[in-house]
């Protein structure tokens, strides 16, 4: 089977989907680092998401469907392409909405709450954690916070996208779900998964294109990564 060609295309525009803005009261979440490390003893990735096995954690004691409203914070960015954060966040927003596990609102980079969060990530005393989490819950009017970082992005010579994401319960501070993954377009398994995604999500109702002629833009590659991320929010039925 021929692999799809994945062509670079600079990601330079935000999506047009409206995003919610919130007041600035986000005081730090450095507790996330400890919670992320503690997740190693939790539930393993379900077999139905075998392509992402080992890349994510889901809390076996929590039902994500009962969360209600979640605030998606525009992703931080440690790559050389800071503008891609908005596109990745928007792709995640749409993919998670489609998954319908919980409802979503967003905290954009322009919101003072975003900057307050980033500034305090590493300055939170664990004894103050619950109090501050409860304050954030009241301020954002949501039950959980989804934060993360674009750890890597390269549009050429081959597309590469790295994400680190964490979903935190604002009622008790527990880590509900977390993911760390790198999608590399040069990887043959990624190319096969992009092809499957393209046929299922992008070309439904259309005759299949010749594989050697299909070109996926960087924007579609980001959507593919967001789609795979959203799939990990479902635990395998018992």
C-alpha cells in the first residue's frame, strides 16, 4: 500500500469558532506535575485505542461523562512556532465537542486568566491546592480544567506535532486524564492512521482518491492529531 504524501503548510490562522472568555482568577496549578507522575499507577490505555497505547492515562475511578463543563485553556507552546497553539487548541475544541464526553468552554491566550495560570504553575504550595482549585471552579463556572503544551512542531521537511495534555478535576484536584504524544509524518504507522482518518472523516460520501495523489496539509494533520487525542477519552466498556 502506498503511503499518503503529507505536505507542509504553515498554520497561520485561528479557527472561526467562537470561544468563551473568563475573568482573571487562576492562581497556579503546579500540583499537576505531581499528579501527572502519580498517574503511572493508574489505569492503562484501553485496547481499542491500541495505536495510542502507552501515550495516555485515564483515571479508573472517575467517569468523565459526569464532569459537565470543562474549561479548555489555550495551549502553551515550547516549539519554534508559537502561532500554532491557537490552531491546535481550536482543533482540540472541535474534536472534543464532536466526541461529546463533556461540554466545553475556552480560556484564550488574550485572557488575563491564561497568563495568571502560566505564571503560577510552578509556585503552588500543596497545602493551598484545594482552596485554589475550588476558587477556580467558581470563577470559571466549570468542574474541570484541560491544560497543556505544544511540545514540538515542525512543518517541514516532515510534519511533526508533539502534545502534552492534562485534565484536572477542580472539585478535588485529581488528575482525570493525561496524554503525551508525538505524531511524526515520517512514521509509517502514522501515515497509515492518517489514511484511515482521511477516508473515515474527510472523504465520507466521496469516491476514494488515488493514494499517491492525496496530500494532507499541516492543518489537516493537526486535526488528525486532535481526533486521535479525543478518542482516548473513552474507556473500554467492562
